[in-house]
């Protein structure tokens, strides 16, 4: 069990409902999160297709509104995650689906007041030229950046672990894309779990790159479970981020070891409110 009593960072936490409370149906999760004390939640793309039918989208919005939680983050449609897909940003031949997914996510975000969208970059595709994929990625990210700007939102780009064919493994990999793109509303999503598993230098990420971070997510290493189940100094890195000027949110995005409600015992009830 980690000790938050001496925690200095005071960064606000939001609960990721695509990883926590997944023992419940999607539409029951926001109410459960609210009952557990959270006032803000985030999701991966909550539908099977890039464009949900109207009834599905409406039911999702109602579930969130009735629970009284804010949605602060949504992933764009990533393809079939269960089959190993990790985003359409660099997937040649699926440009139309990517654009449709961006449009429907922005529309949903506008309804919900959500202003952050996570664009998974996509795996290397057999037979496709990596440089061509990266060029397509810049075009698709520019499209997403323009769409987000219309509602004053931002895009985040995330290094991932556990996906060999996903080329963005470190903060540096993402920052190189951001430099090539040159858009102020596209930032780094620093998931401390993925970065640590990939052997990135977390001291540098949490002190030097702070100004380019749009969001932070946490899980312990190894295992991707709740803080305290592994050896990652999550509190220490959050302290460093805060000291270096990060003022954003921290996504609680782990695979609970045990029932979700029990897995949250590391986080005092009063620290679960956004503000
Ligand atoms: O695929 C993952 O592990 C993610 O964190 C997606 O946001």
C-alpha cells in the first residue's frame, strides 16, 4: 500500500472507465465511479465502430449526465483493440474511417464538454513503407488538430508498451512527431506505466518535458495494476511533474488486481474529486 498522506503533488485524479470498473456494463460505470467519489472520468473509444448509431451515443451521454460526472478524455476509434490494432492515425487505406472517427468523437466531446482526445498512432503494417505511414500520420494528426481546435480541444499522442509493432515507445518518439507536426494543441500523453516498461528515462520526462505534456496516466510496474502492487515510484514522479510545472490531470488507468472498488483503496476518498 502506498502512502498518500505525505503526498505533495495534489494533482487531480480522473478515473479511466475502460480499465477500472470493467466488471460492470459500460453504462453503469459512471454512476459507480461517482458513488466511489470520482467527479471526472475518461474512456477509450466506448463503441465498437468509428461512428456509433445515434441511440448508442445518446445512451452513453445519458449515462454520464445522470451520474453527474465530467468526461475529461476520450480515445479516438482505434480499430479492433482485441485483435491487436492500436489506432488508425498511420494506417494506409483507412483514412476515411479515421476522419469519420475523429468527427464522431469531436461531436460526442462537444456534447459532453470533453476537451481532450487520445489519438493512438497505429501499428506498423506489413508491406507498408514506415516513412509513408509517418507522413500519413502527420496528415491525419493535422486533420484531428483542426477538428479539435474548432471546439477548443487538444489531442494527445501516447507511447505504448506491449505492442511490438507500435512505433512510439518513448516520450522522445512522440516529441519527434510533435516537432514535425508543429501544432500547439497536440501534446504528449505521458503514461508512466508504458514509459517505464519501455525503459524510458522517467526523471527526464517528468522534469524536462513537462511543458509538452497534455495528460498523465498511471499504473504500477510490473503488472499494470493499482499503485502499491509493484515497484514504480508513482508518487515520486507525480511530485516531480508538479514541481516542474505540470498542472493537468492524472488518469487512473490500470487493470485492477482484485475487484475494482477494492483496488481504489490507495486513493483517499477526498482525493477523488476533480477540484
Ligand atoms: O492500449 C493501451 O494500453 C492504452 O493505454 C490505450 O489508451
